[in-house]
C-alpha cells in the first residue's frame, strides 16, 4: 500500500553507549513502537561531520546486523528483518534500531509506514 505515515526525529547522543532509538512490535503501537509489517522505509543519517556512526537492526535475541555509516552519510533499510549469523537462512524481525557514536553525535531518523 501507499505510505500513510512518516516520522522524523533528530537525536543527540549523550555518550558513546549503544542506544536504542526506535522500537518495533508485531501489534503494539504504544510507547512509540512501529508495527513491523507496516514499516516500508527507514533512513538513518549521520549528521556528524567527522565521526562514523554504528547503526543496526537488533532482534534482542540472537541476531543483529550493524554497519558503520561514514560522517555526513546515510543508510537505508526497506524493512525490519535481520540476520546476524553466517548464511542468512533464518531472517528474524528486529525489535529495535540501535546506534552507537560519540557524545554529542547527532543522528536523523526518518521512517515511512503504511
């Protein structure tokens, strides 16, 4: 279906810890969670001009996929599935989008859903 909802926010990281910035659920939209099956597009932009940002989808169980996003660059996801193991045979729904940067790092997140 067509995109109905979009959400954009800019986050300033307070430290260099791994931070959960978006959560996903199968059916619970409470507390700002996004419905897994409704998410069509996620863009994470590293607004910092010098430092890379680690970005990943995590299922809070056994799978996570992280990548480094260069300064002043973006990464795009077209869904919420992730596989952390070799072979990619059991893709799982992510429960969170997480980032790790430096203190004061600014991150923009844009999500489009139906």
